[in-house]
C-alpha cells in the first residue's frame, strides 16, 4: 500500500514500513527522535539524474550538495552511485575525506571561504573551486602561487533570476549575497581579472537560482542569461566553456500540494536549452554539472517521534507534543515549511481528527505540523514525519541542550545505525569550568 503518494507501505500489524522495515520496531530499538533513510530511494534518486544524462548522451557530473545531509555513510552511498560532491566548509570536506570520497570529484563552494578551507581544498587536490567573489580570486591566487599549484575553477554568477520559492532559499536574484552579479558587470570584471592569474584555470560558469523549485522556467532563463556572457567572451576572446554548472534546487514533495517534476524532466530541459544555446554560438557542448541536494535525500528520509503530552483547547485546537521539534528540524520554524505525517503504529487506520504537532523546545514557534489529520492518538504512539531527509538532520542543533538524534539506514529489509544518538556527555564535551574567583561559593 502506498500512503498518500509517499512511497511507504503498511504491514500486517498496521505499522508503517520504510524499506520493508517496521518503523515501530525501529523506534523501539533505536529510540526517538530518529532519522531513518530508505537507501534504495536515495539510489533511485541518484540514478534518475545520472541515467537521463547517459540516455541523452551528454557528458555530465551530478554533484550531490552535501549540505542537505552530510555524514560518512551517506557520502559512501553517493560515491557508490557515481556522483560527485559539493562541499561548503572544512567540516563537509573533512567528512568527505573520511568517507574516502575521490577528491578529484569534490567541488568547493562558499561565499566566504576561509584561507584554511582553501588550503585544505588545494592540499587535497579537489576537482574544482566555485569562486564567489573578488576577494576569493586574490586569496586563491596567492595560495596557489605559494604552493606552486593550479586549480580548476568556475565563477558563480548571480543571473538576476527570481525563482518561485521562499525568500530565504532564493539565491539567484540580483540582491543576493552569493556570486558575481551579471547585471552590474561584476562578472565581466572577474573574468578580466582572472586572465592575469595563470594558476587559476577558468573552466566555465556556475549559477544556483534557489531551492525547492517546481518548474523548469527559471532554470531555462538562468541558462540563457549565462550564455549571454559566453557569447560575449567567445566573440572577444574565443572563450569556450568546458563546463557549465546550473546548481541544484529541484523541488520535492513534502505535502500533497507540492507537484515536483520528475528529475528526468529537469535534466531534459536543461540539456535542450544548452543545446540550443551552443548551436547559436557554434561551440561544442560543454560538460553539464548540476548540484541536487534535496532531490537526492529529501523524500528518502523520515523522522520518528514519540507522542508525549497533549493539550486540548476546546473549539480552538488540540496540541500533541512530541519528543523533538525545532532542534532536530528547524525548517517549519525557519521557512514555515510544511510536512505530512502519520501515526506509524496505526498506519492502517483512517484519520478521525485533526491535531497540531508541537515540538518540545521553549519557543511558541516550535510547531512541527499545524493541522495534521490523524487516527486516534495516545501517549507513546509513534509519529512518522515524511520527507525530512534534506536539511533536517543537517540543520539540527543542540538548542535547549537536546541531544542530536540517531540516524538509521534501511535497505533490503535490514536496518543499520549510521549516526549514533548524542549522549549527555556529548552535550557538555567542550564545556570548561570557569576557574577565576572559584573561591566565591554560593554568595
Ligand atoms: C550552490 C548550491 N548548490 C546546490 C544546492 C542544493 O540545493 P537543493 O538542495 O535545493 O538541490 C544549494 C542549496 O540551495 C546551493 O546553494
Ligand atoms: N536549508 C534550506 C535550503 C537552503 C539550501 C542551501 N543553499 C532548506 O531547508 O530548504
């Protein structure tokens, strides 16, 4: 049985299953809150992108944006599936190195890369740095000269395209902290600047217009904008891009109101648009790179919670509190993100009422789901929230000194712990006593 379009099934006990594993048993064994990933679904998402490029005969790199969910285990799966990797920090790069990710397939992003991050990237011979700003050109050039090395780069362009998404996750519009602006000529300046820096090898351009996008329109527009630059540089300097990178942002289904396009449709439209642009310019097809994050892991993950206290305000609302909330999933509080869920131990029962799921942080805004239809609900029921695989665990915090949840992978009917639950000692592991005036006791 498919649950309301989410690819999960219900077993004979009436329990929700993910990857043929009983979620109630997972909650019992590993505790809650618990992030659970269906690895087969991650693989399927990877293949949907890669296979379309292969089918179209286009040379491509599908680069997993690891900010969506970066742990050693997921990077191992991503590597098995043949994807490249986008990292944005020393921490993400370190995780990739510890996962033995091939360094030539790692790309470094960031709007304020530190010297330490650039050095780590250079020393590990990563495949590409996506340069974001003028300061970075100078910094990278100095470091490359000091180390007598060269580095392939792309320029991140802000094409001035507004994608239809939440303002906080819109990145390609002109008033953005990311990249070189196209409209005001910054990107032209960067292009001329890099000509005098032979250690920096400009391979092409990059843009990322935003996240959770449901149409191909904004991507098409952004590609066309980028090719206006290529056209100009091709005419003046014979510049031919080896690579064009159009970022990530492909939307997924969180709720029944979301209508994501199949990955293949995005890829086909990107390829079609690039083909039309290169034909106009009579230049060869560049390698196409994309950077999906959410659409690789988002709908492969769920979160399991245990139901605790309940509060009914007659004629207003019924609050049902769970043992997690904004500390393990900040997205509802940060972006008003909407989720769907189900009582995992009553997954075969039809909804009888509507409740609102409250987190346990000391914030009125810590509401995970407003107005969720559920079967009868009791203490210790297990709530499963769907499509939490991207930017859920990755954005988890220790607010209120909650311990970060464990993460379990399921595949072929078996489960494996891949991130341990934090302990109370983890919570204080970096705390030190303040020793000055330690003789002043309890005044
Ligand atoms: C540069 C860049 N690439 C890729 C991504 C991944 O986006 P998404 O997870 O929406 O696919 C992001 C995040 O928005 C990003 O900033
Ligand atoms: N973290 C955001 C998306 C930002 C992606 C990074 N540029 C989300 O949860 O939707």
